[in-house]
C-alpha cells in the first residue's frame, strides 16, 4: 500500500510513465504513446518535469526529445488502431528523421489485440528508421516491467552488439541503470567526477542522453558499472549490466548498494587499484573525509543535546538508517526516535529493529508521531510542507556532506 495523509491506496503500475525517460534526455529519439489522449497528457507532464530536472542536474539545456500520441478513440477500440500507428510512424520518419522511434502501448491496443510488433517491423523495413516496441501494454503488465532497462537492452542489442570490438578503449565506461532524473545532483556529479579521476573520459549511461553513435562506441567500452536509483528495479538493472559486460567481455562492478562513505572508499580504491589510479583516488577520499570530519565537529557545537525523530517510510529502507544515526551521534544527538510509517507491516517491526540496532545500539521506536528538535525522513512525500530533511542513501561523500550541512543550517542556526 502507498500512504498519503488520511487515505490509503494500492500501488498500480503503468509502463507509460517510464516511457518519458526514454525521450527526455535524447534529442534524436522519438517516443510514440499508442493509446488514448488522456494517457498522453499524464506522460507529457512527466516528460516536462523529468526533462527539467535532467537539464538542471547536467547543465545541458539543449537536450530534449520528441513525444507523440496516436490519440486512439472509441471507434479505434472497436476497429483497431494499427492504421493510426502506421500513419504516425511514417509521418515522424518523413518530418523529423529520428535515430530511433520507441513505441509504448497503453491498455487499449492490448485489450483489442493489435499486432503492433509486426507493424513496427514493417515500418522499420520500409523507412530504414529503427522502430523499437517496448514491452507491456499500460496496466496490462506481467509484474513490474522496467521500461527504461528494457529500452537500454533493446537498443544495445540493435546497435552495439554488431559493433563489439576485441580491442577496448580504456577511456570509455558504460554505466547501467543511472538516470539523473532519479539521482540527487550531489550523487550524480560525484559519480561523474570519480569516474573521470579513474581515467574515463567518455561515460555512457544508456539509454539516457545516448545517441546511436554512442551505442556503437559502447562496443569498445572497457568497464561496466551497475548503478541504480529511484524508479529502476535493482535486480533488472543489475542483470542488464551483467548481460552487457558479458557480451562486451569486460569487467563489471556493482555500486548500487554502495551507500556510505566507508563503503564508497573501498569501492573507489578497489577500482583505482585496477586502473593504477590509487594515488589520485586516495587524495580525493582523504579530502572528502576531512570535510566530513570538520562538518561533524561544527555540527556537534550547533546541535549537541537536541532530540531527533527519524521517519522510516518503507521496510527496505531500514539499512539506510545506520549511517545517519552514526552521524547524529557524532554530532552529540543521543535522543533518537525511529517512527515507523503506517505502510510498514507490524510483522516487519522485529526484523527492522534487529537490522538497525545490530550496529547502532538501542534506539527509541514509535508507531505514533513524536515531537523532536530535528526532524528527518527517508521518504520525500510532503517534505516541502513539513520542512523535514530527507535522509540520503547515496554513493560517495557529497550527498552526506549536503545532509549534515542542512541539519546544521536548519536546526543549528548557522551556515556551513
């Protein structure tokens, strides 16, 4: 269940929402929503919102994409919508000449049984433009289909596999699962900086912001990094990274579960040793650790002795509480209460407490809201209204530095 104040509702997944991610960062990609107009409006809103976040994080204001809808009607639901889809695809090929057209079907084509796969193959053969049909039909999804991961795999198979080279380029790195739309700015920029320090000058993150030429160049990549946040399914993304690494015959590292400074140091130094970059990476880690220590000392002067309430939104975020608890105690905050959200099943309480208290020691626990000086949360719902600080779960140091800075500034009454 997903909880909002005063109301509970089931989580229902539609594959159309993730389709916006496929076009939003690629100016040479077109996405066709093969469904009714009302659905396209929802996807268009997501397209604009996610696109703005992408441009804000990357600083690339030119990146955009094209989004189209066949606008199926009641009559199409009776007689079929393939002809509308054909005209739409042909018009796109004639007018804007995209590198690829991604077709995402809603519920209506699935219900009436349109053979969209055959049609897409026909149009591709006639026009020479790559047309990719993504899996699923709106809410008719067998389980939770990760549209973005499917998109990356299909384009990798189409453009990269025929161009795989035995001789690899040490400067090309492939990051599977990363989307700026779902990573924090601090985490995204730090990941890019770390990979550059490791000697990678071309960092490709399919399918976001990746052109056909980029997919072709992936055939010479020397490293695959699995890194997933937000709406992506971790298992699907990791399997996709393994698949790409296997087909390219290159090593893969999984940084998805690297979420603390200590884990980050180990992960960064392990890859640095393989790339003979130990000295530069050691200097980087020491610099960031020094910043953390100084900031924690400042935090101790600013918030020592205060009370803290930490809201846990869902069960699987429990492990993510251990690092922030350690930082709070380093700043002199010992009165810490973990408030379990209503959507957490009561049968999960014992395992959650065991996971957290194994490393953190005894804490206070509550099912009811409590008052406290410092208010933190693992979920981003309504944070702007409650003025709470979001607890990060991030790679590297920058996200944690930002987290501690916010606590000092918001609840200690001083700037960094």
